[in-house]
C-alpha cells in the first residue's frame, strides 16, 4: 500500500484558429492515508499538455518541485494562494472570458452529478441564470440579418438586371456597328457598280459619237443657222418698231388679244346686267323646282323663303346705290370673287377709290365713256369693318369716344378708323385671334388686352393695326396648321408689325386653337 498519492486534473482549451491553446487544472496530493482532503494546487500553462507531460521517466506523476519547474519553463504558474486568484485570472477576457459569479453559483451544483430527465433541464437549472433572459438584442440582430438578406436579394436582382442591360447594350452596339458596316459595304459595292456602269456608258457614248459624227456636224450647222435666223428676225422687228406703221400694228395686235379674252369671259354672262340677272333667276327657279321634286322630305318654310327671295330679286332688280360687289358677282358670275378681281379699286388718279380696273376700262370703251366704273352702275364695295374688344379711344370731330367701356365686342368701320383724328389704347398687348369662337371666349375675361378678330386681314383690320402705337406688343393666336402660320406671315408683311405666335406649335394634333378648350387663366397668356 502507497503512503502518498498525486493526481493531476486538467482541461485543455484550443482557440478556433488552432494557433492558441491553454491548459487549466488542479494538482491534488495526499501525503498519507490519514489525510482527509489533501493539498489542492491550481495551475495554468499557456500551452497544450499531453498525459505524458505530467509523468516522470518511471511513468509516475511528477512531484511538486519537478512540476513547478516544468510549469515555469512553459511560462505557466501555480496558484499557491488559493482558488480565488485562480478563478479571477481564468475569467479574464484574455483567457476564458466567463462570468465568475455565475460559475461560482452553478459549478458546485453541476459537479454534484445530479441525474436529470434531459440535458435541457440540466442547462436550464445549472448553466443558464435564473432571471429572465433579455433577447431584445438577439431579436434586433435577427431582424437586422433579415433586412440585410432582403437588401442582398434586391442587390442581386439589380445585379442580374444590370447584367441583362449590359448584354442587351453590347448586342445593340454590335448591331449598330454591323449596320454601319453593312451600309458602308453597300455604298462601296454601289460605287463600284456605278463606276463599272459609267465606264461601260462612256465606251458606248464614244462609240455612238464615232458612229454619228456626221449627224453631229450637221446639227451644229443647223444650230448656227437657227441663231443667225433669230438675229435676223430681231433686226427686222426692230426696223418695224421704228416706223409709225409698225408701232401701230403692234399696239392693235396686243389690244385685240386683250379684248378677245375679256369678251370671251363676259359672253357667257349676258349682253347686259339685266340679261345676266334674268339668266341667273331662271337658273334659280329651275333649281327650286328640282328641289321640290326630290324624293325627300323638306321643310316647306325653307323652300318658300328661297322662292320669295328669288321673286324679290326679280321684282326689284339690282337697286342703284345699294348693291354690293360680291352680291352682284354671285348673280353675274356664279361666285363672289370674280367681279372683284376684274374691277379692283383704283388707288390714285382720276378714278381714285372707285371700282374700275380692267372691267371699268372695257365698259368705258364699249359705252363710249358713258359708264367708266362699277360705281356708275350703283355697284359698291362691301364696307370694311374690324371686330374688336378692349381698351380703345377714338377722337372724332374733336370729341373722345371711349369704346373700352363696352363689355362686349364691337365692330369698327374702316371709314371711322381713317377719319379718327387720334387713336389711343391703354393696353400693353395687341392680340389678333383667328377663330371667332376663341375671340369671344377671351373677350369674356375682360383682361384689359386689345383683342382683334381676323384671319387673313382685310383693309379695315390693317388700317387699325397700322394706327396702333408702335410700342405695343403684337401677338397672333391662330390654328397650328400651315394656313394658321401663313396668316401670321401675312399679318407681319401687310401691317409692318412684328407679330409673335401665341400657343401655336407646328405639327400639333389637333391643330385647331379651339382644341385647347376654354381659357385656364383670367389674364395673359390665358393658357398654361
């Protein structure tokens, strides 16, 4: 029987990277069989120890001095002062990093080797603390993890889409390069083909020239003869023109041509104004009869009104001093513009402000000077007006007439514009409007701007524009089609004002200005 016994109990702790290991344990020595508890010495060695490191050459546990020397040689130490210092160093963050108070409370119970139903009960009773665990940090960490996971999924989706965009763009770039290359190759092949065709045509042309050299020479001689003949003809014409007889011949020839054209255009109308009117009335009555014979239901009042109008014209004829040019043109020529084009108003000379023109000169020759213009027959021009709304004052016969007091639109005759001694406006802008519907809508706003309704401007509108102050801003609001912009051009040219377009945009569909709807604003510029 041995008189003494030595026991080493140790645990080796190795860090996950495998580069660090620590050995913590207890040395228990009984010096005699009578000793009840023995001497317990805790120790620490910062290295990995095997079973053989605790034995001597005879395979017996090392005595105290040998083990102390071994521990110190490995930079370890023995805690002769007791367990408190041992546990304090063991719990440091640089070593095992645990809660010493919890270990002190649970370790004795855990070492009692009490048998329990499951490991969960053991962990709950001897390892985990008795108070309720705070899992808010764990929950927050888990939610953060879920958020990171969603972000990573989104980033991955974006990455995949960006890859698809990159691949598509790369393919597009390649296709564009191929298109340019194909066009270049096409152009090069066309050029080569054209060069070959040109060379073939030049060879064919040279061959044809060689074959037709005689005809070319003859053609050149004929050209020379023609030029010589023309020169001779010009000399003869010049000689004829220098003689009185020749000048008279040219005048008679030219005048005959003009009169032939004018007589031809008037022959279908009638020999006199009454004949032309009677012919038109016969056509109107025939049309009325055909209208009644149609197999459709018509309002009797409308047809009767037309027939009464025809009969009134037949009874009264064209009254002196009352008939207008376009009405007479409709009766004589079938449209409202022909007579006006044949009898334009003279601006200067003996027939100033009278309807004369080509038709007046012809009437003078036919009637031997008795009728010299349409005015002599009682056929007068339509009076010219300008449709206006806004601040405008006219000085007539020494008194001011304030038309801006009118809330609605008004018509101002060209004759009143001309005889006005002064014309002033407090408006900052003058706005011409193509369509009458839009004109009246803007007039309702009472915006203190001078509004004028016009398409292609008549003489009354032009006279008003020319008398307005030059310092005003001039704008035109019309349709956005070609006709609308042509009206803008005509306004600029005929009025001499620098008109600017308002809410007009080329290519806009629909192009009508009414498509903008009612004005959105109560003042300039009326629309957003």
